[in-house]
C-alpha cells in the first residue's frame, strides 16, 4: 500500500515542481510538453504499479500458515522479492 502511495506522490511532486510558476523560476526549470512528460513517465509508472500488484498476488498465494501458527514462505517469488 505504501509503495503505491509513494508512486502517486512522486508523480504529483514532479508535476508540481515542473508546472508551478514560482518554483520554475526558483529552481530554474521550465514546463515540459505533455507528450514528453506524460507518455514516458506514465508508461513507466504503470509498468512499476502492475509489476508490484502482480508480485503481491503471487506472494499471497505462496504464503502458507499451516504449521503450528508459523508462517512459511515457499516459492520463488516469496524467497526473492519479499522484504
């Protein structure tokens, strides 16, 4: 959940820094054309978002809680991507 919030916050922060006039002057930036900003940036955002959601689905299916209340993490995804 927090990873998703951070992705949305990061995108909103970049939009805020890039398009608010006082910040443009103070930071020395300028507005970027939508085709140069939204298309590459949003495509990477969607790839990261869907990767994380699919990873969580596979992770939840692989967790086994059957051994005396202990949690086991079988499966490749649980071993290599669970933090």
